[in-house]
C-alpha cells in the first residue's frame, strides 16, 4: 500500500516524465535546425525549469517522508537497482555523452560534434562532479555507520521502554538522510547545469 507521499509523488512523476518526453522530442526536432543563441538559451531555460520543478516537489515530499524516496514505488525494480541515493547517478550523464561521441560506421562522423574546448569542459566537469559525488558518498556512509552506532543499538533495545527516545533519534536520523538526499540532488543538478554550459 502506498503512503500519501508515495501516491502524490507517483502522480506528479508520471506527468513530469510525459512532459520530459515532450522536451526530448522538441530537442530532437530542433537539433536538426540551426538555432540562434537566444533560441538555444530559451530551450535550456525551459528544461532547467522543468528539472527545478521536479526537485522542488521531490524535496517537499522527502521532507514529509524521506524513506519513500530510497525505494521509490514510481520506478520499476530494475530502475531502482541503478539508483544512487534516491535518483540517477551523475556518472550516467557522462556515459550518455561518451556513447553519443563514439564514432559511427562512417569515417569522422559521430552523433554529436564537439569542439576541443567543449570536450575539455566536459572532462573538467566530470572531475568536479566525481569529487562532489565522493563527498556525498562519505556523508551517506557516515549516516549508515551512525545506524550501527552503539547508541542506536541501545535505543533499539530500550524501544519497548523508551519510545520517546527512539522517536527523537529516528527523527534526527531522517533529517540527516534528507540533507544527504538534497546534497545528492545538488550534484545531479550541477551535472546538468555543467553540461548546458559546455
């Protein structure tokens, strides 16, 4: 049975993905046209706003029930298997760019033409994002260790006698998990914004 947060976010996510698909289809159409800088910036702004809406709604839901986002019911089990702290792995965006740059059968013809400067910016971004991801990984590890901390074990033993202490400790743990989720989403957003600047 879905919680209220899961139900609400599932509905939002379904609509959001449909809108994202519309953006992708538009991108595919306009990628064949020669656009001026204003048109490109307008499109980037539209997609950026779409992602900002996603993270705003996600963070509001996570504030109510952060654990719902660690095993999201709106994704398939296969999609869940590839998650990094509640969402897509930033390294996957680089893998997509790498795949698009692989040469096709025709000589000197790739799916995406990139200047040397763009390639350098992408590589610089890859290093920056990897470092930020590692920082979030360390924070998540600290949270996992705190779960096994002796104090948490003792609180669990005393749960039948001291429900209030367990509730306070659990609330604090959930707040820390919420901060980790936001930090991970921040890395994802920086990845996307970094690509748009290249």
